[in-house]
């Protein structure tokens, strides 16, 4: 840990505390690894779909910038965009649940959305993701973000 020169002992202690807080915050935000993601998918499938959605693989991918998640039902594989990393857990869960639902029902018809009705944060998660997309489209002009 690098500490700026010429600090009083009190300042130094405060600095150390700030850095420790930052580290703790980073740790609590740490993303799931692929195996934890698969575990999470299993839990969600059990909780909301009576375990009927059984993916053969669930993993993060970095080559997916226009979709949050995708799946190949024939293979039972699910991929989540790395852009979801660091987003709230309920958002990641929603995308995971969405792709799990596609293993059971293709397309976005009423049967599909009925599957997701059991997840209480569907609307909130969709709103969050829409907000992320909208924010990315804002012009990067000073003052444009309500400063
Ligand atoms: Zn979909």
C-alpha cells in the first residue's frame, strides 16, 4: 500500500481506514466465477422452475456487447455478458433466469413471461438494464447528466 509522503500519524491512520473500506467494498462486489454462476443457475431453476431448466453450461463471455445473455437450447448452454459483472445481484439473477426460461420456452410469448412472473424483481431488473442502455446513449456533453 502506497502512502503519500508527509502525513501526520492521524492522517495516515485515516488514509489506511479509507483504503481498507475501499478494499472491503471491492470484495463485496466481487463477481461470481463460472462455477458459482452455474451453481446460482441451479438454485434459481430449483426455486422458480421446479428445477426443470437444466443448463449443461453457464459462463461469462466478453464477446457479447449487444445482448445481456444468450442461450443455445439444443446444447443447453447459457452465456452472460461480462458487462453484467458489478451490477446488482437481482439484475444478474434476472438475466440468468431469463436465459434459463428460454431452455423451457423459446421466444418471448405469454408462456415465456408467465414463467418469469414468479421472480418478484423482473420489472425492476428490466428497468435497470433499460436505464444502463439509455445512459450509454446520452451525449457526453458537460452538464448533460444533470451536473
Ligand atoms: Zn429472451
